[in-house]
C-alpha cells in the first residue's frame, strides 16, 4: 500500500543481520488537525513522520535500534547498533533465542473508509467547524468554546527473518466539541461530539459520534449545570453512561490486566497491579453479568488491527467471562515469558519505541437491560456521564472519578441535573456490585487517545466500547466544600 515503505523493506532484506531472528517495523504517519476556538480559526497542525524499528535476537540476548534514516547506510547502522545491544544483553536475557515468538504471517489490512478525509475540501471543513463553533455560543455565560476536527493515516510494514510480510494502513477521525460556562465562582464544562475519543474510518464516522449535532445540547447543559444542585453524598446506586464506562474499563480492568505490569516491568514508573498470575482462571473479578472481551472485530474502533506489532494475529478473546478472570492482556513475548495465554496486544506507539503490552479494543459486552429498566429499578441514585477527572493508586485498585454531568434518580425516575458528580471505589470489589448491563441499544464504540505507559513514555490509542451499566452500593459525592 505504501510504495516507499515496501521499497525500503526490500532493500533491507539484502542487508539484514546474520542473527537467530530479526524483525523490522517501518512506519509512516501523516496527521492533520483543524480547530476553531471562540470564532477564531487556529493554526492548522500537520504532523509527518517516518522511521524504522529493528529488533535483533541473537543467542540469549535481544536488542533494538530505531532510525529515521531509511537509506541503506542508515539501516546498516541500525543493524550494527541492534546487534551490539543483543550481544551485550545476552547474559541478562529474559528468554532463550529459541523461545522468542517468530512471526511468519503474510497479510494486508486497511481500515474500511466510505468517505475519505480528502474528499471534503479544506474550506468546507473549516465552514463545518465555524458553524459548530457558533452553535456552542448560546449564552453570555459560555466563556470558552471550541470545535475541532482531525485526521490521521498510519502506514505500517512489518517483516521478519521468518518470512513475515504484513502491510497495514489505518485511517483515524478525531472530532470534538467543548463548552465552558462560568458564573461567579462556578465553572462547568461539557464536551462531546467525539471529544477525547476518536474512531477509525472516514468522515462517515462523524454522524455516529454526533458531530457537529451535539453542539447546542452540550452548551445548554453547561449553562444549566451552573444553577444545578450539588451532587448528593452517600452510598447509593450508580448508573454510568458509556462515555464514563470508557475510563472505568480503562483504569480498573485494562491497566491491572496488562501482563508486563503484573510481571513488574512497570513498577518504577506506572506502577504494579493488584492482580497476580495465580488469579487467572478462578478469580471472581465481577458479578456474573460482567463479560469483557479483547475484540479487534469492531473495525471502526480505535485499536482495531489485523496483526499486532510483534506480528501476532489479532483474534477476539474473552478476558472476563461471567465475572471470572480468564486471561491477561499480554502479547507473544510476555506469553513466552510466563507460559500463559494472552492476546495480540504488543503495541508500538511511535516508530522509535519497542512494542510493549498495551490495551487495544477492550469492551464490556452488552447485556439485556434497557436504560429505562435500570432507572426504573432504582429508588435513590445518580446517573453520570463523561469523565472529568480521575485518580487511581499505583496498583490500579483504589480509584476516584469525577464526571461532567449527573442526573438524580428518585423512585425509578430520572430527575434534574446535579453538578460535580463524583464516585469512588475499589477495583477488587466495585465490579462485584454490577447489577445490570445495558443492551445493544445503549452500546457505544468509543476510545482513549492519550493512554500513557512505558519508560520513556509512550502515548497510544485505545478502543473501549460499552453499554450503560448499573452498580449498587457505590460511594457518591459532590464537589462542595
């Protein structure tokens, strides 16, 4: 698909190292972002990057080298550096050379696109943003408002000494709307239309993300929250919309189950996990209603791919089934280290970083309850949507989340807005209180565009999808002092 990367790949094969095993991952990134803030067009952001990551396995050592010099001389230098690191690390290798996973697949994959980014002229994109921006400024109390729209195209060619040749092309759409309302000492914020999320695909994804149609509703909610009652405090029922379930899944299921974290690789930087290796296969993570999958089959989801960055085939797998923890989020190398089954989630955030265990598409599967049925079953509680703040300990166990918007639930009915809704819990017990899972009607595909992990840090896209969910006996509180 990318002629230049394929030429580099062919060129490299003739100068490849004489080693037990090697892989080369070539990447080309092209991203563009447009934004209108407070009626003013912001500078257009463009990002272009190309580079290669070479991994060499020799004896009991492995080494890698990254380079943006894709000439023959640049690649030869990478071969020398990676081979030298492999020699130096041989006394400290985690695996024997024969135990490293050896990808050999040959395949081609591309994100499905119905309307390409370039089919809409720049002036029409700007006009779309200006219209959305005007729709956000509905009242003098709206003090900041913005609309943005971005696109990314990543090409990847992965080859190995075992014969792998995998080409993949990913198309990303990043829309977003935000409105900030202020009155005296009170400030409220609403975001949506794809804000803090994104999808794979083309411009056809905008409507599915409610962009730009959500603009007036978001602005109205921001203004209304200024005069809303403070969120009540106490132990009560909680209904989380998919826009908040994204962060709940991400922080209290995704990160604790990353196998390299469980093995201690992230201890010095991102922390450890309350989950241990002996829990898999028997530990009750949540109620019987909790079913969580690693699912690359939602091709519009942010982290959909055919093969991960170690060349492993991506296939749908249950991570948690009927509340029981089944398998970790560990790629082929982590699986080889532990002898455990994992998933194809060794991922490289940028061309100059090696792949590590990362969340990909991690989803809560739909249940059979409608949102209306959930609300009707609750005597006293709060409905919350859209994450505003988060805090979680370094074992990903104790957490506290704040949301942009809440609605009071009284005697089975959804009542008025409440502002500054927050809740806290413990991962090891929170999911046990899952009382109902929404059906397909409330199931939404979303994601996270800024998941940080690794040292040096890697920020990566993660896909999450979920219906609305009902939890019992949750500590809820507001923001009033």
